C-alpha cells in the first residue's frame, strides 16, 4: 500500500491511524533517510496507542519503553548499532516477541534478526512534489 502525505500533520495522522489499529505483538520497521519524518510518524503511532508523554527518537539509548498506553510501546532506533550483538545485550527479543508494539527505526541495519512477520514502513521525500511531500510505502512480511 502506498500513502502520500503533503504535510507533517498528515504524516502524523497516518501514524495515529496505524497506532489505533495496532495489536499486541505487532512489529513495525521504519525506513527512511534523516529528516524524512520518521519521528513525526512515530509520535502519531504512539498517540494512537494512547501514549501522551513526549516521544523522542532513542538514538543514544537504542530503545525507549512507554507503558502508559493501551499497549506497551517499544521504540527502537538502531542507527548507531555497531554490531548486531548489541541488540541481544539490550534484550531486544523480550520486547519484539513481547505483548507490546515494537517500532524499529533503521531496521534495515538489523534485518537478519527481525521476526518472520513484520510491517515495513518506508518514508521517502520527492522534492519535485514539494518540500513537505512524503511517499509512504507500507508492506507486510
């Protein structure tokens, strides 16, 4: 499925819709260049789960856990992972195979340890269509 958004608000709203539909055990991977809107989308998804506290990218902590929503939310940013074994050190399997919803930014860097089933969300810019335009591909595996 392809969605096109023309503003940060529309990207947030798409995340919100997906968060409202998310179920325990869902794993979302989020792919996109720096500045493409991954954090905006993630904030919407978190709000769709009922999380009201501020959501920021956990670039230096690898995973941020939010438990106040209707389901626990595990937000990973694996951009700075130097070795895939670091994921074992933080106990990623406990999160990914747990009862919450996992969202993994830069998941293409750890593809070999992703679960068999996940939903990949890829966000891309196209400056010819405008500064705020985003093409968002959603594909289940």
